[in-house]
C-alpha cells in the first residue's frame, strides 16, 4: 500500500505535525510519497525520520518517500 500527500509550501513545524498524523494513519511498512516545497524540508525531513524511526527511502527535493516504521 502507498499514499501521497502534497504539502505544498507548508512550513516545517506544521509540516512535521501533519506528517506524523498521516503516517500514523497508515499501516506499518506503507510508503508515503511526500511533496514538500518548503526549502527547510531538505534538512528537516531526513532529521525528522531519524528522530522518529521512519525510513527515508528516497529524497529528491521536493519529493520524499518515507516508509512507516513497524509498531
């Protein structure tokens, strides 16, 4: 299963809060394709994944693919 979310220019504070909710709603192992145009996303998305345990599968700004962690 996979999902997609276009976060547009959403700033990083709001972006990671919404990202958490969206990933929590997905089953473990699911891939979320995130489109985040905010310039801070280049640093913030990889750091957020490291902190939360989700896997950043691919990144090519503005597109990020994140695998939801196992419970």
